[in-house]
């Protein structure tokens, strides 16, 4: 989320706007403004309920920017793929008891990404647009390893750049000044890169409350 906020700040310095789709319903706008220096007046925040609504809103916002402000840079964020559920999953859940498992909606989100990401790529082709989809790693069931990108194979296939961000040392804070913990040291590892050399790493220092 900090990475996304600093991306929005950067595009604002270029004269552009940021679009933040908050499906987790926990975006801290005060941190974005005071900690990261984001201009909230040049940022659109929306909290849709479903993956279908998320893509519809993103499509409409991009089309409006392309029509009303041609050439304006846009940095769009979806936070996150894991928390974005399909309408079918919500419909099947209905008012069911919490002990009842929803089976009909399984795979619906993955099918949606596979069908609609190509449309989204055609829309932003040759446009000054960068889209960042956040995903939290999940343990694979029955096999060793992790799924770094949720949403089936679609997001992994259509992404031009996949970056894994993790703490250099497990256990939390590890950046100290005068014996006091002031932040974390992170590693950004480029898992997939269609625009440059893949499999490179960067060390990132993130100060608490400042990014």
C-alpha cells in the first residue's frame, strides 16, 4: 500500500491523477496525505463491492480521463486481488449461515480476470497509464511453495511486471537509528519483467509513518 501511495504521489508530480480501488475498506487517507505527501484532491478513491464493479468503475474513469484530459498520466491501484470477490460469490452466499460453505462461486473471480484483463490492456495500450494490482501471497494447498499472485493465471499472464516485496529480516522492525527502531528494511524482487532484466533485487528502507 505504501508502494502504491508513493506511485500516486509521483504521478501527481507529473501533472497526473491517481485512482485507488479499495476493496479491503481500510485505506488510511491521513497516512497518504501526511506521511506520503499525496494530494488527496488529485486522487479518486472508490470502494466497490465486487470485481465486476471494480473493473466497470476503472474503465469508466479511464475513458473519462482519455476524453476530457487527453495525455494526462494516470496511476491506478487495485487493493487487492485477494479481497475482490465476484458478484456470483456474493449471490450464492446470500443470507446463508456462516457455517455453510459457498461452492458455486469457486473460480468465478479467476474466470473474470482471464476474460477481462485483455480488454483492459487494449484500453490502456499506448496511453500514459500504469496499473498496479496488489496481491498477498497464499500458501499452495497440497504442494510446497506459494502463489504470489491471486486471481488464477490471468493476472500473472497479463502482468508486464511482477514485484515481490518482503522484509529482509523476519519478525518486524529492523531499521534502527541511535538504538531506536524507526522502520523496516524490505527487499523488492522482480519476479517477472517484460520491460527490462528480470530476477533483480532492490533494498528498500521504509520509515514508520513516512514511507
